[in-house]
């Protein structure tokens, strides 16, 4: 299975660290140069001005287009599955099993999130648990669990994502946030339990795109309006989530990692 590493040209340190870690796991990475928000103004025609989360920060725009480049590279390869990693991700030793090949992925599963994003106790509404052996499971996602530092997608999923002409939300929300993603139901993402990846900003590092978000977090009318709209989208999904819980079809489950 192809493993695409999205890496900023100005971060050779991360490339070296990721290459060393991958080699220790017996994995090979295909580097893809990320679009750098510090050097590039992302073309406006690819983004909605007022999406569900308000204006998409410049760093997130470049990140989203970088992932789109990875999908294009994957589709051009002719392979059935590919893994996409960001260069600030930390992998556990068990990642070797899931990145080595795609034979473990059940039929019909087109998108698998490999990472845990958020606080250590992060829980997600999940259903249809599948046992993979070795203490690992796979489950279908029904609530938000963003972050796009480590995931596997099928050729069909990549082609569907590439059909998006204008992004209304950042890439991680597009794939892993049912509250505001128009594609979540189609992609039907699954979560690996426990996760085998974690971004460095949760493991003691710092994301390069975080600085581009700071201006949008200044308290004021724009901030209040964005948070109210976000809350409205969250409420829209609540009845369905409560129904899944009430019928026992899904349950909130802690993602967990080996970190």
C-alpha cells in the first residue's frame, strides 16, 4: 500500500524524523510537497467564503489543497488503497501492521481514521464494531472526530473527494465531521481502536498552521456568529445520535492510543 507523506519543504527535520521512524517500522514513504501558507495565497475559487465554520484559515486552506494533491497522486497510481500522513504525526509500533498493506480492511470500508485527535479521553459515537485481532477493532463513526494526520482511503473515496470543486470546510471536517460535511454519509468513515497515530501538537509539539487560526479566534461579533452557526450544525445531528444511543445501535467509545 502506498504511504503518502505530506511534508513542507521548510521542514526537512520532520521529513528526516518521519523517514527514520518509517524505516524502523519497515515502511517506505512517498513524499509529497505541501503547499506552504507562508509562501502561497490559496486560490479563492477552491473555497466558499462563508462555510459552516466561517472563513477557512489560510493555513487550513493550504493543508486541504495538499491533501487533494495526495488524492490525485494516489488515483494516478492505480492502486486500490493508500495511506496519507502529515509530517507532524507520531506513530506507534503497531502502525506497521495497518500501514504495511490493506488486506486487513473489510470489504466496503472506504475510509479509515488511524489517529486519535483531541484530549486523551476523546470519545466518539461508534457502531458496527469489527474485531481485527491483537486487541484492535474497527467501528463506524457517527460523531465528530476531526484531524487528518493519518488515514487510509480507497480509490473510490479519493475520486469522490476529488469531485469537490469548492471546499466549504477544512479537509478533516470534510472527512470526519458529520455535523457539517456534505460527504460524511457517502464516505462513511471508520475509526481504528485503539488509534495508532497522534499529532505532535497533542504529543508535545506544535502545528505549523495553528498561527493562521489565531486571528479568527479573537473574541468579537465575527467569532460569536461563527460559534453560533457551529452550534446550530451540531444540534442538527443530535436527534439521530440520540436515536442511535437509545436503540443501542451505537455507543460513545474512548478512542485510546498506545501513547
